[in-house]
C-alpha cells in the first residue's frame, strides 16, 4: 500500500477492472433469491447533480449489500429521452450554429438531428455515473426511445385504447405558448407576483335593475384580455344582492354579446363583488362552471397566446357551435395577450365601464421548461382515464403490497390518487413516441400498431388517405413502463420472470405524482403473476429528501449555488468554479453577487475529496427528513475518515506482513481481552449495520461504520495491541496479529457497499494474509452477518471499564495540566470485580496511562489530597502533591474563572436584551442559551479544581 491515500490514483482504474470483469451483472443462478433495482432514468440532456449523486449512492449501497449476500442482483440502468428538454437543446443548437429552425429541416430530418446529438453528447450522465462507482449492468443499458421500449409504449397505448381507457377530447390544458405544447399540472411552476384586480361594469340587458337599482353589475378580473371570451356571469344562489338577476342576461361590452347570469357556488359572496365572469375556454374553474351550466366555450387566443382574427366557438361538449358570432373587433386581432390586456382596460375606461383598479397579490403559472406564463388552452388532446387505473394502485399501498419509507409519504400518494384527474398524455412536439393513431379526410380516428394494421382491421381501401397524428406522448407515459419495459415486456422474457417485481424504488418526494403513481397504475394493469393477480412494480418506495445548500436554499443554476459532485470528487480551482457558476448568468448584478459569495465560501476552490468521501457523506446524511443541508465540513471530516482507515490498514499490514499470524495448523494462540473485545464489537457493528440497511436508515448504517472503525478499531484496539506486540508472549502476539488482519478484512467487507474503492484497494493487500479468503474482488465476498460464536459480553464489559480508566487518567492530566510524559502513581477504591479487572489488565493500563504504581486501597484507608474520577463503581485517585506548582496552578485557574465569568456576563446581557430576543432567529437565541449553560458548567468544574488544589 502507498504511504498516503490518494483516491484519484485508484478509483478509475478499479472501476474499469470491475466493469470489464462483469462483476456488475446478475450471476444468473436462479436457485438463489433475486434482487433488482431500476434506476430512475435521468434525462439524456442531463449531467450528474447532487440529487442524482445522493440517490445513486443509496441505490449502489443497497445493490452491493444484496450482491454480497449472494443474491442474483440486477441494477437496471438507462436514460429518458426527455421530450421537451431534448428538443429545446437541439433547437437552440441548430439556431446558434446554422441559423435554422426545426421547420427548415422538417420533422424526419430534425429527428435525425436529435439522434445525431444523442450519439455525440447524450451520454454525459452515464459517464459520470461510472465516476460515482455505480455498479449497474451496463450491458443492459436502455433508452426510452430504443426499439424495445418503443414497442412496449405502442403496445400499451393500443391496449388502453381498446380497453376504453384512452380517449381523445377537446378540453382545457396548460399550454406553453413558447414551446407550443401542452404540459401537465406537475410541470407548472406557480410564482407569487404583484398585480392588479380590475373591476368592470357589465350592463344588464332588457332594462333589468339590481336590488340597489343599478343597471349594471360589477365583475372583478386579473385577466382583462379574457373578457373577449366570456360566456356567462356567476353569482352565488344565496346572495341576496343578485337573487333577482339569476336567469337574466348582461350585454358583454366591447363584443356586444348577450350572456346569462347563472347561479353557482363557485361565486363567493364574501369575495370581491360576488359576481364572477365565466370564460370557459380560458380558465380551469370557469371550464367546470361552464360544464355545469352548458355554457358555450369561446377561444380567443392562438397557440402563440395572441388574439385570434376570428374566435372559435364550441358547445360545452367541445363540438363546433354557431350559438355566438366568431367576430373579434379588428383593433384586437393579432395583439399579444398582454398588449390586449392594456387595450381592453383602455376601452373599458373610455366606455365609462372601468369601476376601479386594486393592487392584488397573484399566483401566476409558469412553464418550468419554457419559462413563460402558461395559458389554459382549449385543444384536442389524448387522455387516459386515470381513475380506473388508480383503484388497484391505491389498494396495493393500502394492503401493504407496496410500502412507502418514510410511511408518511403514503398520505401524499393517497391524496392525489383518490382525487385523480384524467391524464393528458399528448404533447405537441416532434421528439418522442409518436401517437399510433391515424385520421382519414373525414376526421375518423383509427388506433393501431401500424398503418397496415389499421387498414387491415378496419377494411380500409388503398384509396383512403390516412395521416398519422402529429403529437407525441408525454415523456412520463413511456417512463411509467420502466420497471417492466426494460425487462422485455410485452414478451414473457426470463428477465421479466426473474427480476419483476423489483425490490425498491429510490426516488424524491417531488415525483411521487409524476412517476411513482403512474408506474404503479401502468404496471398493475399490464403485468399479472401466474395466478392473474396484478403485479406491483416494486415492493418498497424509499423517498429521499432534497439536498439543499449550506443555508437551506434549493440548489439552482439561477442562484449560483449548485455543487457539482464531480468537482468534489476531482477538485476544481477557484477561478474555474467562479466561471462555472457565473457563466450563464444573464443579470450582471446577480453574477457579481454569485462571484462574491463563491470567492468568500470557497477561498481556495474545492480540493479533491474522492468518491468514497462523497459517498460516505451522502450516506451519513440519508435520514428520513425531507430537507438535507449540504455541509462541506462533513465532507472534509469523512475524507479524514477514509485517511484514518487507510493509515490504520497500513499499521495492520506493517505488523502482519511476513509475520506469523497464527494460521498454521496447531499454532499456539493466546487471545488477549482486547482481541476478544474487538471481535465482539465487530459482531455488534455487523448486526447494527445490516439492521439499518434493512430499514433504509443509511445514515445510521454509516454512523455504525464510523463509530466502529474510527473509535473502536483505530483509536482503541490498535492502541491496545501495542503493549502486546511490543512485549507480549509469542502466543499472544500471534493471536493479536491474527485478530488484527481478520477483523480488518471483515471490516473492509462490511464497509464496502458504502465506500467501495478504498475497501477494494486495501482488501487486495489484505486478502493474501487471511487464510480461506479467495476470489478476485471484495464485491463478491460475503457481507458479514452477526455471529454469536464470536460474541463475548464479558470482554465488552471489561474493556469498557479499561477504556474508562484510561480516559479518566488522560482527562485528569489535561484538567490539571500534567504532561503525558510524567509517570503517575494512582490509587483505586474498588470492589472485587473492578479489582480483578485492574489486576488482569495492569500491563495495558500502566503502558497506556504512563503509570508507575497502582494501588488498590483497603476499606477505610486514609488518602492524601487527590484529584478524583469515577471509573464504573470505583473511584480513581491521583495524589497531587509534587505533581504541580500549587500557586501557579491556582493563579492559572483564577484567570480561567475570571474569563468564564466575563463570558457568562456577556451572554446574560444579550439574553436579557428583549430587542435581541425578539428580533434574532430562534436558532441563534437557542445557541446563545446553550453557550451560557456550557460556561456555567465550566465555572463549576473550575471552582472544584481550585478547591482540590487549595487543599494540597
């Protein structure tokens, strides 16, 4: 082993060796239990971010654990074609490089261009996964647009259509005017904005008056441009102000349209004027009101969100209607929507119909990809009847066939699934799975796997011209088939039989609706076991938290607070980090702030920490909470942990290589108490680690490893071996060497799933020294399990007493400023159990505590002035005479007492200041109170020390 741990020198070489040797593949022995995880397919446009690194490290830990248990494991890898994101990337590319649009290419040529881009640039994230140590089966890598998955998508669409679970209808959707496609509710980002509420007077028809004698009613709107599409006004049926108006009409200003006043509880008597304008073609709530009252729908916007030259008029079923004129005043035709808003307000004011304008807080919907305000748009789209599919999917979670971890996320799942709306699955894009539906010139629709199948099934003559639907399917439609589509469905493949259902899905809470729920619905509809019972896609959904920056803010490029996992693995200099964070900032002021913050936080850039330190940090943070604040100090601490393991392993190897480790037949072995203790400590660690992994508490599993390796093995056991290795008998030395190397080998196996590189590297040096250890790689060795035969409770109790004894000696030296080199005489008031422990371990205690004499006191024996400490039920005493300069020590303690009094006074002043307590964050106030308690405890100890020394 090299003297210094250098992760960059070992990681990529090791990974290449693992992959080439085929260690990541299922071993194929179907007599053994199978275990599978399907990786959430990252976007083909993407690169590894902290969320990926977090979840992929968790999945890799789980899969490595199960592989080491001998199971037939598959970690399925693949990427998503990411319809909108990928099309945007390539459209920008051809615009920047060639000055062209997709229309210059045409559909087929543009799609070819996307495939070309995918071949050249679409594999970034899979390369980065290798850097993370992901032990996925690369030979089975899938892409949601590959031939097999495209076939599965087509099959699912056709079958759902045949089962009357897919239909085409004209309904309101979230429309992105920039991208020219429908998007789902889940892809809408709502932003709080300052805006206005305009109050307009709508004249009553036929001389009708309100209860107050007015010939108009007042409606309030935040979107005046939609006035052009109003087809009704709603009032609450219980509102006394308007009861006499229900069933009457108003004359809509500007377009001179007669529209009815309807009674509907959507109108809130306590809100605004109590009158609500109804625009069914341009508002989701209005759409539902319109349905209830059979109000016509008038679409006044183009797909660009400009005012149309002529309106589209439909009845409440979405069929063309001539109930209203399609005329739109010439002054509005072609106006951009927000320009039209100003024009409507201006005209209403000129007509004397603008009642008032109020400031108003708005929640405005934006497309998360296009970044523009979303319009509710009346369009023809394809829908899945989700409620039917949701019933068995809800029952699967209710019955425990699928478990959520943490369990509270079941409530989030249920709340959405029990009120699920039909799913709009069509997108107006070119990149994606084209909908397998064809239309003839009469508008008839035919669904089938191919045009040939459509013609054959419907007996269509060759002269009938068919045109395939231009739309593609929502990306989440294809990814909903991920668990079974990747295994060869609709064919009954051996892989499908072996690895489905998968065991666990690791995902974030933010895509429970996007993906998790849809996978459950689709899988249970299409996959059945041999008894015909619907299969679930996975048995457990492990929901991780989101990784935020050190201030608790969500990481985003626009905030400039993103951390790249690869930068933490390889390191990055400060200038490159600044350029990376500020390079795409459009706002100079924001770029300056981000640069300043980056230079302050990362004065020297980011040094290389290596993959294992990153993985261990992520595991240690994998609690069941929703939010996880990233902490570079923890990363540094766990890099030190890796160094500690490396250096401890070098110590073990230096004391065991070319030495007799007691593996020869008949070798005399005399195990020390420390040897028995560390074996028992290891068994406890193995038991705890496996239990935590089983319960998806990777944070606690990581803590178990840290506690055992750092505190028990490296700090205590290695120190306890030194007296034996230096002065022990041959039989004791042989036993200690054997324990050192065998416990290290087992420890490496236990830690391997979390920190694979360093454990493999050390194991290759350790393996030749341990009898019976065979194999080329640690990853196919057995994961240690609790073995009662190696567990000795007495050894645990005795060494805990020894550790406490030595710790007390060291603490008293530090407390009274006695140098470690000064030999001590100590006395012990002890019962028979502790007296025996002292006698059995005297050599170790004397060596590690630097003791020249240890005396067990008789009952009632007088003692001089001593510094004392409790060791179990015994009292440890150190006579202080001659060890310290009494006057100098008292003077030193007086200074410490004065300093501590000063700190107490300062903090009490802060906490007694009501202004500070009222304004400071709660966490800051709590921290000050904790400091005060700490100083008060310190003061008590200092006074006790003074009393002891004064008595000398």
